[in-house]
């Protein structure tokens, strides 16, 4: 994995990592509205759905994927990531 050192990487850094897509927030009907990439080194990256390919990852809940993306700001102790590409494993 390519990653900067602290706070799950530095804002603006490009990373490649592997993990599982999991929901962390649901609507009133039980549908996931926010997802994270949970990595094997115990980091959780909040998926930025406003740009990149983030919205597509809602269809891949509980799936193992490898992603390449750009790190963004910290939100509630999670670094955001804008997904540039991903591969299902």
C-alpha cells in the first residue's frame, strides 16, 4: 500500500489500498446513505460521493476491492477519499 504517514495519509496524497466497503449511516428505511472503505490496517476512509467514482461503491457493500484515490479532509476522525479507480477482488 502507498500511504503517507499520519492521520490516515495527508490531504491531497494519492493512495492505493485494499479493503471492504461497509455502511456507517442509514436512512429511515434502513438503506445505507454513507459508506467507508475499511482497510486491513484498520483505517476507515469515508468515500467522497460528490466526485470520482464514489457513488458506484454503494453497489459493492461487503465486497473486497482495491482502490486508487486522492485523500481529502478529515470528517469525524475519518479521512475522506475521492475514488479514481477500483477493482473488485
